[in-house]
């Protein structure tokens, strides 16, 4: 998406991404890796208690090495009211939020796919 401002300048719109992590160190490490891309408004914060629970899925490549394009998405883990993944003793405790210019969007998703983090199904399907 490109927008022309009143001064005739071209501005590339940014996309917002939220990624959920089990610990702050992982979120900060991914934040540091994203700094090589055109990102802005990067923040790592603790997920507040009482946050509305959603079905989140892991960021990982859908291609499993079978020689196919991997169009099948991952199975979504369900979260209880405390943010615990069913069947997992760890919880998602930190949120990495950032905006990335469209030109670097897929590279940013690749960084997330290499990490142990979760996101909204709609975000992952766009990748």
C-alpha cells in the first residue's frame, strides 16, 4: 500500500504485528533481530492479567519439508483465562508489538517463524 501525502511525497504504509512469547528474553531477542528491518514503534511488554483470551497459533513455516508448498496451517493451541496453553505448563507472558513497512513485512514474519512465539491466526494466514 502506498499513500501520496499532500506535499506529493510517497509514504509506504506500515503493518502492525503482535507476537506473544513465553518469556521476556525471547521477546527482546526477536526485537533486536527486527532492528535490521524497517520497523518502528517496537515495544516489549508484559501481557496484563485479564487480557481477553484468543486462539493463537505458532509462527512457523507451514512447509514441513514434504516437497509441497505447505498451505495447511498449524493447529491452534487454546488458551485458558490465565493465558496457559492447554497441555503446556508455561504461559505466554510477554507481547512484542511493532510496525513494519510493507517492503520488509515478509522478512519480519520470517524472523518470527524462526522463534518460539505465537500470533493471531489472521496475521499468520497473511504470510
